[in-house]
């Protein structure tokens, strides 16, 4: 895709969102249902993914790990954002690879040490670029990729998070 093509697609959207800011606010949803053993089936819109325990917490390693999925979401979002920004800036990328890695201490997840946090301690995103673009353009590319990557910004500046529950009516529960 060329910069003009991307602009042609995004310009009407940007104009609408400027005129009607409420049109830019959407709600994304994810849904899952408990699966066999200790797993959860997630409908991604493109495929069905079964998530389960990481082997470090007793999983067999056959199901996707939600921690891996978080890192994969970061790589996917950063990759799409990088590509869009490079296109918009006219930076030719022959290739790019993105790798995310995160450090976890499973003692927190398993409730073995109250002083150990549950979750990632650190996440690193590494981008390898194959390009002849000058350093100044590459600095702008990475700065704008960080700025506009939804998953990166969500991790860097966590939103308010809430958990609610509902009890299924008795007629919906299996016998």
C-alpha cells in the first residue's frame, strides 16, 4: 500500500471523527467459554483459540498461554502500526521483524510468595528493520509507532479495569 492509498482510506474517517467525535468511540469485545480441563475457548473473530495453563503452572503446553497471547497482541499491534506509519511517512521497509518478551515470576501466580507480583515484571519489544532510511526518519518511525500502537499505549498507561459477575438463571444451567 502506498501513502496516498492509506490517506484515501483514512481521510474520510478522520474528517468524520473531527465532525462527530462520538463516532470515533467504539467498544471492542472478546468472548470466551470454559473448555475441557483448565482451559478457556476464545473466539477471535478469525479462529477459535483454546487458552490454558502455561507449563510452568501445570499446563501440558497444548493450549495457548494468555501471557503469550498478550505479547502476540503487542507484536501484532506494533507491527501493523509500524507498517502504517512507515507507509504514511513514505519510509520504504524491505522487511521488519518484531519480537516481544516478558519476564514473569510464577511464584506470584501460584500464590507461593505474597511479595511477588502476579503478572509481567518487564516487557521488551524489539524491532529489526531492513531499510535504507536515515536515522532521523527511523527515530520518528519508532516514536510514532509507540505513540499510536493501541496495545503498547494500553500497557504503558493502564486503563480503569473492572470485573463484574452475573449468575446464570437456573434454567440455563446444565442438569
